[in-house]
């Protein structure tokens, strides 16, 4: 697995000298992503804060009808401001159901009103680059967790605690 972790297409959290590295392929409208994120969020950020883990987040616009609202939402994540991006990610996963239920045409207004965000100017460039990386690495599922070069998805998706005890 090889992903570029440049700040133009990747949200990076944690110390670059951390002994472990994790790349997350997520979508803000994906129920499976939310269902993995919510119970793992505390352990993830505890490991980052303790210097054990550096995390790279990439938001993938997977072409799937149930993810269209998430794809629009991904375009509001500002990669130039990782702390603000993280606040948005956490907020959307905390309250994802209204986003998923919204009419696609209403998603931009919903995001702007609810989260006080604007479309990210480089969203299309980010989408194209992440699409290429995902395809080149054979990623097909959301979420995908890549730990120390090993990809996990679907039934093999581990928790943060499981990864860090390997």
C-alpha cells in the first residue's frame, strides 16, 4: 500500500516520529465508516496524543448512490486547516442521519447552515488525486484502515486497540 501523505490531499494528525502509522480511507456519508469511527475515535486520538500513532485521513468519493451526500460533504473538508477539518468530521459522524436523509440538492445548504462551512476550493483536485490513489492501491471498501502497510476492510476491520496490541 502506497499513499502520498501530502497536505493537499491528506489530513495528518500526530507526531511524524510516532512508532506506528495508520491511513484511513473514509466517507462522511458512509454508515459503515461512522460505525467504525464512533467506537474507535477515543482510542485513536489517545494514541495520537500519547505519541504512539500518526494518522492520515483521506476522504474518498466512492461512486455509490447511498454515498452521494457523503461525497458532497467530503468537498467541504478544508485540507489546509486540519483542526477545523477534524471538527467537521467528528460533527458529521456524530449526527450523520440528517445528512444521509437530505435531498442531494439540499446537501450544500444543509452543510453550510449546520456546520458553518463553505466548499473547499481545491475539492475537485483532492477528489481526483484520492480517486487515483485508491484505484492504484486496489481499495474497494469503506472504511479501509491501512496499518503498517496492511489494508483491512469489511469483516477484517480491526479496532484501534486491536491494531496497537499486535
